[in-house]
C-alpha cells in the first residue's frame, strides 16, 4: 500500500501518452469548472487512487466516477493543507512557468 505522499507525487508526475494535464491539474480544473478534460485512462487512475486511499472500491457508473473524483479533490485539498511546503513548491513552479511565458 502506498503512502499519501507517494500518491500525491504520482498525481503530480508528467502526463503519459497524449494527455494534456497531470492528474493533479485535472482535479483542480474539475474543482473550479466542474468539467472533465482528461482521458479515460486518467479517470481510471483517479478511481484507483481513491480506492487505495479509502479502501472502498467504487463502481463503474458515471455517478461513481464523479464521486471518486470528488473524493480525490478532498484528499488533495486536505493533503496540501497538512503539507504546505509541497503546495508552496507547486505555486512557485507555476509562477516560474508563467513568468517564462511572458
């Protein structure tokens, strides 16, 4: 069983294949806009992470998938609140990227 830190780091890792966003970024987008712009594979990964954290296996219906995404959003928000150092690193990286674009 993975530790929370390992799961969080996996969610930050670079996207695979044709994916535009990391899983962590997809969760932030879903939280702000309630829209899904990821792949089916990423949705399955979120479901797997949710099961690993909660120990509860969610179903395959759309409502179950949305619930798994919402559970992961709660996990990320709680984890970032409890570990502000890592959140600061993400914000700093984001700011560096935005400054580089200018």
